DNA sequence: AGCTGTTATCGGTTTTATCGATTGATGTTA
DNA sequence: TAACATCAATCGATAAAACCGATAACAGCT
C-alpha cells in the first residue's frame, strides 16, 4: 500500500469512472486500473464492483475510503507543517461561506490581506450542506455559516455573532413601515426563500413547523443576490438573518415576533487536522473584528 | 512522498541510527539513506542533522514525525477494517498492563479466549508510563492501569473499579493483626516500593507529600513479584492497591487511614483510532466481569 | 447489428527502488 | 598518534515496478 495508490483510489471513488479519474491524475487508464487492482489484491477484497460499463463502491471500498482520505490528509498536513515552519507568509486559504455571512467576510479578507499580502484566497459560496461536505473532503480550510447544521463531533464551532431572523421587504412596500410582524402575518405573504440546503431555510421551516403554520413559498432559489433582487421588485418578501441585508439600501428588515428566531453565526472547521498558520491568522482577524461597526 | 518513505523515516527516527534501522527494515543502509534524502528533498528541509557518526532529529523532523506516524497508522487502520470485515475471528491483541491489574486480566483473557480461540494475545507488563508511551506509538491496543497517569486528551478512559491504597505486610508480622494503620505509623516502617514510573508509586508519593511526611523507602524495584517476595520475608512492607494482593496467601493488606487513597483502575486506549473487533470484544469481556467475584 | 464508452489485459519501455562496494568522516582503542 | 571500528553518503549496476499504448472484452444505446 502506497500513498500513490490511495490517491488514485480516492479520485476513482469520487468520480466513479476510471477513465476520467486517470485523466485528472495525469496517468493512463491502464495504470489506474492496474494500481487499483494491486491495492485490492493487497487488501484482499475488491473496492469496486464492476458491472458492465459502470463501477460502484463495494462495502469494503466505502469503509476504506475514510481511512484513505485521512491517511493522505495526514501526509499533506505533515508537508504543510514544514512549509509553515519555513516561511509563514506563503500559502493559500480555501474559505467556504454562505451568503448571509459575506458582510463579515469582506472586511476580514481586506484586513487579512493587508497583513499577509502573499497569501492567495479562494472564496467558495454555497449552502451549508455543500460547504460542510467539501470541508469533510478537506477541500476547504473552514466554513462560515449559521450553525444550524447538525452538530458534528468532527467539527469545531467558533461562534461569531447572532442574528435575528427577519422579514425582508422592499422599501416602498406597505410593510416597510412596521416595527415588527407576527409569524401569523407572514404566512399569507408571497415568499421567495433560499432553497433547501441553506441553513437559514432549514431554520425558517423549523420555526413555522413549530408554530403549526405553513408559509406560502412561491419561489425558491439557491442564489441569494437573485433573491434580494426579487424582493427589491416589491412582489415578494423573504426571510433572512437581519445582518444579511444590513448593507442593502433598497431593502428593510423587520423583526419577527416569535420565540427562538436567533441564529448563531460561526466558523466551522475540522478537529484533528493541522491548522495552517494562515488559517490561525484568519481566525484571529475574524474573531477580533468589531462586529458592531458592521451592523 | 510515499508510505514506504514514512515507514523508513519513523524507524530511523526511533533508532537514530540508519544502519540499524535499515537492518530492521530489511533493506540496505544505502537504500535507507537515499530514501530519507529523497523525502527531505521533497519536503524542502532536512529531517535529520548529521554530525559525525551520529544523527539527530531537526526541529522539522520532530514536527514531521507525528504526522508520519498518524499517516501510516491511518493506512494500517484502513487495512485492519477490511480484515475485520471479512473474518472477525482472526487477528491479535496487544495488551499492556501494570502488575496491579493482572488479577482482572487473567480471567478476562480466559473468557475471551473461550469465545475467540483464534485470536492471539500478547500481554506486556510495564509501568504506566512505559505502556502509555507504547500506546501512543500504536504498539499496543490498550493499557490497563490505575489512571493516575496525566489525563491526556488523545486517550480514552473506561473505568473498571476502584481500590484502596493499602499497607501490605507479611502474615506473621505484628502489623498483620491490625484493622487499619495511620499514615504516620507507616513513615517509620522500612518500605520496599515500586520504582518511579509506576502510577501507584506516583500516587503514594503524592499522598505522603500532601501530608508533609517522608516515608523510609529502603528499596525500589520495577518488578512487582519480586517486591511481594521481599515483603513475604517480613523484613519490608510495601504500599499497593488492595486488589493487587487479593490472591496472595502469605500476605495481608491493611487499610490506611488517610484521605483520598482511592485509585481508579481503567482501560486506557486512544481516541480517533480504529477499534478492532477483537478490541471491542475484549472491552466487553472486561467491563462485564463480575469484579466482586474476584476480590 | 453496429456504435460508443467503459474496464481489463498484454507486451514493451521507462523510471526508480534497491543493492554491494567504496569513500569519507569521526569517534575509540592500543 | 596511529590503527581500527563505526557510521552515513555516494556511485554504478541491477532488479522491480510503475507506466504506457494497443487491444480485447463487455455492456448499454441507437
């Protein structure tokens, strides 16, 4: 068993297509096939079932994947530690964030970049679910989200701030003047909500569920800017964390009178994984941002 | 970077001698030297300092070791999972135990062997410190000890039973008739104690320390049977968990009147490591032993 | 039946891990 | 201090194995 073979296996598992995996690994399909076979021989059990054109994971393959991934990750962590030791000022950051937290991320990126201009940053937007899945595959360094994701033992949660769930309306609309609204008032409004998979959506559904109300969801989208644009037309309303629209001029957020509408924003990262210097430094920036200044 | 190289590095690090490490790895010294060099080149930093005949770890090597070890372990865990999947009834167990817990280990081994006769068992006796060190190097599956080892985040503690620290005396001796003794009475007795590194010894030292007393330690040994033999002569006494001598006919244990002499016996194992079926099964046996029956 | 997309296999090539022998450096001993 | 023993590094040669291209075998699709 060699790291090379584990890397091959991981890619093959993720694509479930040897030809494509081989291409991405820059080796021939023949080589990949042989190396997987060799690994299977050593483990004494097939990792893939070959049925016709397609392959799929065996139970053994499924079990083994986790260890293969962690093994490769440990090797990479070791490599990373030594890179960090030499020069703290190169490297890159892979940040996952939900749209609702971009207002805190932008100033953090700015501040971080001024301190560490050499470090490149990738920001990936997505739903909580998408992002935490990618986090588990070590494709991201950390994720910013409202922590309504199922609390996972392997993950570390660092709270940032909490935000009230609010009704978002266009400035011209009749609702805009209200100081607050009841959940009962909302249920008859035409709503445009974030798609399933967004933590906020899950949270909204749960709140309505708890009060035995069913909202009128006319529209769903996984693109929050689009959502806000739609609300800006005045035809729809939406429900988001109050902070999400704090810098939108044409929209207003109206507090909802209901229990437990407080969402906790947090940094989510993995336990038992080497934390790069750059990641530590970024956490530092995030946790020391003056949040009040932003709202 | 390949697992082969990490395995080579680990052995070299542990022996700090390329020639010997190569021999134990069944490769030539030349090969080892080259592979280490290749690894160092890839990591961009030396892992060893070569001064004259000797080598020692660089800071980078020290940092890297941890990851190399965990990486190799993850690969092995993956292998192990699949072996377990196929046939639950082969494999082996590496058990570390302090002498004080052998009375519980023997019946457990007996019971376990009757259920799983194919599984080979190695039992290693030693001090808590020796054993937990070996546990950290993945050389043991678990350790039985009085958990006075420093509580470590990476380790899991499953309590077994608690036992009073007692004065151990020969049956013929004048002390033998006493119902209990005070710590003050003990400080003038000639004592033979377990050597430093034994958790019980650490515990004893702490108890005396707390009461500002200094015991007369005439003799230390790291072999508990020898210790008991010496006590059997009547010239010395010792201090051990009461349960340690529960099946010694010529010795008696006398409770010590003092605060906090209760020691907790526990199974110590590592978090975040694959737990073999055999290990799970053994824990089951240990945790369901009728302890009262043994005392 | 013929086409396409897939994995397995075969034979040959290239890469590289390995070895034995040697060198050079450094403690140790007579 | 000279001879020796012990160690890691290096060199050239060899064996192992990773890799490739071509092809076969197979299954789904038209």
